[in-house]
C-alpha cells in the first residue's frame, strides 16, 4: 500500500515511517523541507498551511497519516482547524481511501482544554470532505524527544525539590511511543477500524506526581514535591520554561490540558490490534535508553566521551 505521512520528521512520524516500510508499505514522507529530510521514505514537499501543496503530495496515495499540530503557536486552534480542513479536501480530491489521525484522549462531554478541544475538532474536520478517518486518541506519549515526556524527565532531573500546582494529582494513562506506532501501523490492515475513533493507552492509570516519582526512582534520585493549589496556569507555564526546554506558549497549552483527566474509556482497540503494551517503567527505561544512545551518537559514538 502507498501511504503518505504528514509530519514525517516529527516525534511520532520519524518512528512511524520506518515501521510502515518494514511492514511492506511504500512510504511518502511529507515535509516542508524535503531537501533536508534524512528519514525513511520518499520525501515530498507539503505544508498543511499551504493548501496548494497538498494535492501533489497526496497524489497516488492509498492512505494518509495526519500527525500535524501547531501547539506552540498562539493561534494554534485556528491553524490546526484550517490545516485539517485543507488536508481533508485535498485527500478527497486525490481519491485517498482513508486518513489515520493521532489525536488526544479526553471525553467530549468534559470541559476540555483548548489543546484537547482542538484535537477533537481536527477529527471532524479531516473527514468533512468525505474521506473516512480512523482516529487513535492518546494521552502522555513516553519517548525520547516527546514534549510531555521531556517535561517530566527534565523536572525530575533539574529539581530535587519543587513546588507544583494541583495538576500533579490529575490522572492520565501514559503509553510508550513504540506502542503508539504499533497501533498506527496495525489499524492500516484492519478494515474494521475505518471511520472509527479509538482510545489508546498503556496498562496503568497514574497521577502525574506518581509518574515523576517513578522516573526519579528509576534514575536513583530523591524528589520532594509540595503541591500548591494557587499556582496559576500562567505562573506554571513560566516556571516550566525556566526549568525545562518547554517554551511558555507550549507549556501553557500543556498545563491547561493537565487539568483534564485523560484515560482510556473504551479499550476495543485491544481486540482489533492485539498486543500487550509496555508498562510505565518499561516505557521510561526505553526512553532513557534511546536518549543515551542519541547522546553517544552526537558525541561521535565513542564511549565515555
């Protein structure tokens, strides 16, 4: 099958492209800068912010993966809405049979944050032109380079003692990035997943505080946390930008979402794409191992350098 991956150079896309190729599919990697693309697949120019670029990118493709979002932009809701609408129309025009989208957990009846509300809105907009959409909704994705994971790791590593807002008590259901990729590849060969939305997550439901403490234990660190109920989202986002690599705008969007409980409410995907997802500690160890390998590669591959 010939598939387009929009967001091929991103956190999930860079892992999805080789997995799709390994599964026997022909991969077209959509990127704004194809000349600089070094990943798996045929690079093709495309930008969801430039509708005219999308039809040539999608031409001849059977299925398209949509892994694009604009979380760091002040107007990300409008940008994501416009991009999803343009992509859905171009996919319909080119006869694409299905779009597979990685969205966010969170029940529609909840008072969702702008970030999660946007993710749910994109689901509908992608399919408005008539192309069936398969949506996989995930919460925290644990893997080297993922924003939410890096925020967790850096908080643990940079602050042995911290004052935290009340969102540290919110429950979520983290999932390893390798398992997200397994689901994304798996639904491609299961026709019953067409036109449906599925929740995906790891086997454990955890508070953010528990997640941080378990990372600290794995790394052999001691961490003291004092939750402070009156620490506002604005102050929290500025605090994050000081102690992690997460910028203020992205931090604010993430923190707003952390007030929403994001857990799997329907696990029917487990019957259609059956495997046993990693538990949280396994996912953390895999992420830390990948980070260590990347650091060695950046240093020239010489141990101890």
